[in-house]
C-alpha cells in the first residue's frame, strides 16, 4: 500500500511503525474471508482491509479521528483472524492498537459513552470492585428493563451464582508435590478471580501435582489488556509495569522457569510486553525477559509428564473451543486438544473454529448485538458435534458461550486436573453419574 505520511509525523516511532505496517498491505482481501464482522455485516469498512484504509487516511495527516472511523474500529473484535490469513504478514494487531490510542487522544465520545467506558476501566480490572458489581448486577436484574440499554450486556453476562474468593489468588508460594521440577509464576488475572475461581485452583492443583512450584507474586495484578484495547495506553502500561516489576523480583530472586497464564487473552498481552515497552529505557530489558518467559498453561503442560499422573476417567466427548487470542494471537492451535486426547477424552473440533465467539474482552459489553450474533453462530456450530462438554482456555469465551447453551463449559485445565486426580468440574456430575449407571 502506498502511503504519504507528513514527514514530521514519522519522527514518532509508533507512527513510523504504523507506516511500515501499512506498506505491507497489498489489498488482496484474503482477510475478508475470515473476519467475523465482515461475515456478519458484509460492509467493507467492517473488514480488516477496510479498517486499514480508514486508519491510513487518519494517520497520514495526523488528523483527529472522526465518527465513521471510530464506529468501524469499535466494531473490530481484535480477534486477529486476519493476521492468520494474511499472506503478506501485515501486523494488524499493532496497527489497530496504535489507531485506537490515536482515537483515545483525538476523539471526544458522547458523555454517556465516556462514562460507561470509564466505569468498565474502574470495575473489571479490580477483582474486589468487580465482585461487588456482579453482586449488584444480580440484585438489580429484576429492574434491568428500566435501566439504560448500555447495561444490557453486563446483566446478560453476570453469573447468577458467584464463587467466594479463592485462597490461591493471594500472594504466596505454593510448593510442588514431591520433587520440584519447575518454578513458575502464575498470572491469577482480574475478572477471572471473580467470575470463576475454579480455574486458578485447578491450575495450581495440576501444576503442583506434576512437580511445579507455583508463585503468585506480590504486586502482580491485571495485565492491562482491557485498557490497552480501549486505546488507553498510559493506564495499560502502568498496569503492565507493575507486573513486570513483580515478576522481575521473582526472576532475580528465586528464579523462574516460566510465567504461566491460563487466560489466553491475558497471555497474548503479556507476551507482547516486550513490544509495548521497546522504547522505554527503564523497562525494555525486563519487559523483554518477562515476555520471553510467558507461556500459556498448555505450553508448560506439554513439557511435563502428564501421562504418568493420569487416572481412569469417563471418556466424555469434548468440543474444544480455541479462543482467538490462543489460535491467532499466540499461534497455539492443536496443543490443548492433544493434551485432552492424551488424558483420555474424545476431542472433536468445532466447525468454523476460526470465527470469534463475540467475547473479545469487553466487546460483548460494548457491542452486545454483534456479540450475540457471533455467540449464536458459535453455539450453533458447537451443537452440530453434539458434545458432552465444551472446553476452552479463556474465561471470557467461557462466559460468552455459556450464556447461549445448556452444555457445560469448563476450562481445559479443569478437565486435565480431573484426569490426574482432581475433583469433578462443576456441571459434570450428572454426566459421570449417567455413565456410571449405564455401566
């Protein structure tokens, strides 16, 4: 793609990078075939290629974002399916990140929208506040019809039953069972510690059972993804910097073999810390070290002797949902399915597995209509394989898909923990009881 950036703008390294990314695009349109919003809406401006044109026109002159550009950037899920498809290697992720930062700096949203986004930034990354908000949402559910339409997504996603806070999320070191083979730090997450505490508990049980010492580092918190994808760069970097410092203390102290993440959306962001801080003289080196150690939990499990810890388990039919941040963001495609198959489960792929479920961080809250269409599309595809249970590696996807199907949905590590001697995941008791009765 030919660009005509004003020379003084290219003095900004982020703008210079954006121009380099834009020049790689050859207008081929392969990205339109896998873009969920283009598949649903059929509007070129709601495809990666169309958004690239809008971004180019905005950034070339440094002009403020306009309402049309903001509308179509807001509709982007940042699922990154376009990057998997692109034959030219266009780095759409970092291009759209920069465009959203430009929007945040130059475009004044309507007051209600600004306040709503500010509320999301305050609530979701802070587990104690988020927990209170979820309790409040349940209490207010009977009055939802009289509240502003913007809150519809929040009410739809708030679980009717909230687990109590978990012991595993406090700063601590949890020793390995038997001989220690690895020492890792665990990102416990923010929303996940309120929505589904079973995920971190299963992760800790599974890893320690396999000889891994697990550190929940003092000072670690939200990865910054939520604010990063809203274009609030300073706030996102502040959260990321806290994590970098917390994990660097552990690296320099007891040493770490990995930084384990069991929420793939967070994992994509943590793996990108090196890029985010590449121009920060104070943190660039530590950020690169942290990114280099970041692993999805499935990547770590692949290096451990899972087979030696297996016990007999019912052969349930599992539909594996590959989160976009897992398959497109981190390029982890078949590994979780291989682990589940090794544990004895019958694993079946989901048709159109590359198409987003509509979760995408806060997308299902900010764009509830489109998110619901994508959820229904995903649920219909899952139904065609008739699974006993759905497995996923991202809590956002689990919540999103779970609102549209009665089929139980659990994290991959919950099934692997169960297969190696852990408790039955919530919602699967009836399945095992019926199998035992038929046996």
